[in-house]
C-alpha cells in the first residue's frame, strides 16, 4: 500500500491482503529444531498490560 498526498492508504490493486511471505525463510525456520517462538512481551515499561 502507498499513502496518498492526504495521508490515506490506497486500496490494494490485486486480490488478497497485500502480505508477501518469504517462503524460503519460512521453510528454514520451520525446519530448525532449535528455533523456539515466543509470544511478544505484553507489558509496557510501567508494568501496564498492552495489546500489540
């Protein structure tokens, strides 16, 4: 997506959500037995809970 002159996002020009995956990297990460995904920290520095 590109922002127009007024700051609004333009609509995608094709089907889908406009997300592109790096399939080679995805395959490398998926095949690595040492890789452990962790949830992101959901607290701010002051200790309050936040969303992404």
